[in-house]
C-alpha cells in the first residue's frame, strides 16, 4: 500500500519516489499542495475504496505516506 501511495505522489509531482520516505512530510517539504491533495483523495477512493469526509482532511491523516497508510487502514477497518 505504501509503495502505491509513494508512486502516485512521485508520478503526480515528478519527484523521485526514492526521495519520498514513509515519514517525509509531503506538505511541509513542498512536494504536495492543496491541488495535489485533491488528486490524492481521488486516487485513494479509486485504488482503495476509501471515501474521505471533509472533516478528515487534516495533516494528521495526510501529512506523510505513513499517515496516509494508517488513515486507509482505519477507514477499511471501520468499513469491515
């Protein structure tokens, strides 16, 4: 899952995926901006079936690959 997320970020930002670590703060590092987040939300919905509520659009859920993967895990667990 983390590799898919990392690859999506790399492909949409033209950043080498090897420079994006699990804990890289993708917004603080300037890799992603609000438009990138919208694309990420669409990707997560199509790839993992995760629907994100507006109240969940927080850095604690989307600040890094690690946080995004944890968010997906939580959403999938609740849906099960």
